[in-house]
């Protein structure tokens, strides 16, 4: 492999890592949103 290919491979690996980190972050945020929605639904149910 030449140097350009090495660099591209490294960049690609870095992007994959960052992408999966973002995926995890998105999952965390989605869970938080769902929890919030459950709490809101509970509060609304109590008000009725």
C-alpha cells in the first residue's frame, strides 16, 4: 500500500469510529426522550 492509501484508510477508520460514537450518543438521547415522554404521560394521566 502506498502512503496515500494508508492515509485514506486511517481517515476511513477514524470516521467509522466517530460515526459509531455518534450512533451511541443518538441512542442515549432517544432513550432520554422516551423516558421524558413517559413521565409527561404519567403527569397528564394524574391530572385527568
